[in-house]
C-alpha cells in the first residue's frame, strides 16, 4: 500500500478492487446450465461422431484409426490418390492438417474428417467437460482473470467459457444450454 501513490492508488482502490469483488461474486454464483440440454447434445454429437467414423471406414473398405497420421496419409494419398497439398516440416510426410483437408474437401473423405474433427473438438472441449464441472445446483463456476491479458480484457478458465464458439449451429447449441434466470428485482445474465 505504501508503494501505491497518486493516480495508481486511486485506480487500484476505485476501479480494480471493486471489479475484483464483482468478479468474485460472479465466480461464486456461477452460470446456471440446462444439464438435460447438455446431455442431449452429448448424445447427438457422440452418435454423429461414431456414425462418421463408421461411414469413413465403409468408404475406404477397412477399419482405420483416423487419429493416426500415418494411416490418414495412406488412405488419402495412396489409396484415394488425392493430390498432396503440402509436406509437414516435422515429419517430411504429406500434410493432413485442417488447412490441407479444407483444400481437399470436395472429396467426401476429407469433408467427413473435417466434420468429425469439429464435432469431436466441441464435444470433448465443451459439452462433456461442462457436464463434469456442474455443481449440485447445475451451475458452472469459472475463474475470471482480471489482469491476465495484455489488452486488459477479462478472461476465464477452468472452464474457459469465453471460447465457446458464437457462430455456427453447434456453437449456438452449446450456448443455448445456459439457463436464463430471474431474481427478484434483477435479471442475472452472462454472455457465454
């Protein structure tokens, strides 16, 4: 306290400390979610992920570990003879990253791999972890970081509610799991 002087001291006590109290209250209150909606999304997305994997295996005529870069390379560039779009600097093998798959998505296999990747990421990054993080009152409690970013914007972690996609059907579906609630005389809202 002795080192804080003038405008810095005023800023600390008049801005930073009151905001810290508001963020602490928001962390304690948490965000109300509809667990039924999250469970429904989990089931639908898991079903589609598995369906895509089965369809991919059927299309190529064998069971493939689609998480294996080597097996993907064999299927895409040797079996299907799709044009190589680039080479990985690390492995010196044909690239199978997202950018490459986007270039090849006119073919059904890269298209399905992209869809699978997107679904699986949203499922394992948001839908399933949000269910695991709920408390007995179906609330998710994040940690807000007040002075964590260079831009001085707030961030959140454990879970990071800010990174849930805002656009697209799946992002909107995940965000729709937030439950609006009203309190006497106040409306409580969050923008995740």
